[in-house]
C-alpha cells in the first residue's frame, strides 16, 4: 500500500500519513492546510502498528513529531 507523508503548513510539528496521494481525505478531518512531503514505505512509519492499522481502516493517520 503506498503511503504519502504530508505536513500541516499551520503547525510545523503536525504531520499526516495518507493513502490518498492528493491528501483530500485529510481536509475533512483537520483544519490544517496540508502540503505533500514525500512517499514513505511501510517500514519507515515509526509510529508503529497502531498507525498502520489506522491507515488501513481510515486511510489517514495524523501525528505530532
């Protein structure tokens, strides 16, 4: 499953993984303005199995670094 990393332009420490390359599924979930950062592989997702499970079920995962 391809996973795309986005950064919230309004909050420098807020990021999101999305299964949608456009990030459209993020706009409805948060008030941030998202910008695409990069494509990540599943083994690069350091937030663990909970993040992967959420991605598979919801299509996105928002987190702070």
